[in-house]
């Protein structure tokens, strides 16, 4: 009897044998590739989009839940909207790796690099049909530029870690066999370009751009007959596409709410960097004015109260004179002591009243903003459910 020889898994080039197009898949995986896979698990566009959405949902509890916000409410509300604006814009850039990248697949139409046989049943393409450019590498380029821009406190360390992270992401995609070296290089190039593009254009373009991506992607995916998959096929690009669409819809709705409720739509003509400066200036000036107005009101009430006290003192002047004579004290000294007693706590009282009222306004703002965000999140969940159903049943 002949013993059955075990099939040794292998992969070969699907594109060609050129250095930038060949298959570099490792069998078995090396240590650095495994480490890169662990890193990419947390920095893939899909996982990052989920994490950023979660951050937006819990942000009110993080910012307004800090006890110190009652001491510095101006900083709390300013920090909240700055952070929300930064996260929403970052989510928009991550959306490029989910939605725009699928569109780029249908434009470049370049297959992934590897044909593999793992079970002796014949060679099959490894990964989805298209691979140019790499969406994960595109996202890696965006993450690297974001870290360098937003965390400049330690420039050398930040740049080193950002570039190292980008390299590990690209290395994992190449040695796992999902992309060729050329595909990850083009992906990183697109990511860097898209980062600087998104921070330089007017903010209203982001909304228009999202709408164009959704319409264009849907049309291109329907036209490309090679993207029709069987049921339960995880490489169904329609599922990937609508998964990404759910996040850019959530981001777009929140940006529209941001400009409608906090500013007005005329501010959307500014770019990302200009808006960060405007947010800081606007909230600081606006809330300072509210505190000044409230302090003025408190001062008026305090003056009226002391005026009433003075009137009562005048009416009872005879009683005061009798008391003065009995105690052998001067009239001027008693008035001076009385004045100090009335006014020594004025600054603290005015400050506390203003802080309490302003904190109440912040709490109202927090609640209304949060409920609206929850509604947007439910819309996103409907689209996500649609995307998973498409993968499951191939609608």
C-alpha cells in the first residue's frame, strides 16, 4: 500500500515575477510578520473606525465627567468640541481606507499577488479579487501623518514611532501575502496625500466628498462583474464598502450637527487647521462673555441688596446712635466694620454663582448633543446591518 503524502502548502506569483509585484508570503510566518499582524489587528481601518465611533459616544462622559470641570467650565466645553472635531476628521480620513479604497480597487483593477494551495485542492487567489492599492497601508500612512501632526511635543520620538508603525503595517500586508510591495507603497503614498488634502480643503467639501464616494462606489461595484461573490464570501467587496459607508455617514451627520448647532454653516468654508483655531477662540470668548454678563447681574443684585440694607440702617439710625453711646465706640468705626462684613465675600459669591449657572448650561449642552449623536449611531447600525446581510445572503 502506498502512504498518502501530505500536501505542503505553497504560494506562487499571480501577477508576475517583478520585485514590486511578486508574492512574498511567508510559510510559516516569521516572528516579525506575526508581530506586525498583532499591530495591524488594532490599526486596520475597520478596527480604527469602530474605536473612533466608540470614542465619540463616550466622549461626553470623559470630558464632562471630570470633577474639575465645575472649576474650569470654559476649558471643559472647549476641550470637548476640539476633541470631537479632531476625532470626526480623523474618522473621515480612516474612511478613505474603507470606502475610497474600494473605489480605487475598481479603477486600478490589479489582482493580489499570491496564488496559494493550502490543502492540495488547487491554487486559489489569496485574499479578495483586487489589491491595488493596499487599504491598510493607505491607513498606515494616514495614521503616521496624524500622529506627527497632532502629537508634536516630542517630534523625534513621535516621528520615529509613527514611521515604525507604518512600516510594520506594510510589512505585515506583504509577508502575509495580501499585497505586493508595489501595492503597499502606492497605498502609503495615497494615505499621505489624502491626509494633507483633507486638512487643507474647506470642511464642507468633506460632506460633498462622502456623498460622491458613496454614489461612485456603488455604481463601480455594480458595473464590475468580477466582484459578484457567492453567499458567505468574506471577500465580498460590497459588504466591505457598505461597512465603510456606515462610518462616513455617521461622521457626516455629526459634522453637520457640529456646524448647525455650535457655529453656522458659513464656518465650514474654513479648513481643518483654521477651524481648530476658531473653536478655541470662539468658545473662550463666548463663555467669557456669558460669565461677564452673569457676573454683572449678580453685581446688580448685590448692589440692590446692600442698598436695601443701607435704607434700613438709615431708618434705624436713632437705634444705632443709642447703641453707639452705650458702647462708647465711634460711629465711623462701626460703619467701617459693617461695610467690610458685607463686602469681604463678594468675589467668591459672584464667582460661585457664575460657575454654577455656566455648569448648568454645559450639562444641558452635553445631554442634547449626546442624544443627537445616539440617533446618528442608530442610523449607522442600520447601514452596518445592511452590509452584513449583503455578505451573508449576497443581496
